[in-house]
């Protein structure tokens, strides 16, 4: 999945807050 660096940063922050990996967070949204 391609995304801008800004999108990636926001997702990374949200993943860190939820204590999950970025991949887990993205999969849970699909």
C-alpha cells in the first residue's frame, strides 16, 4: 500500500498509541 510520508507519519503515531504494528492497524481498517 503506497501512501505519502504525511499519511505514514499519522498512521505510525496511531499505531504506536494503540501498541500495534502499522500493518496490523491498516489491516484492521480494511
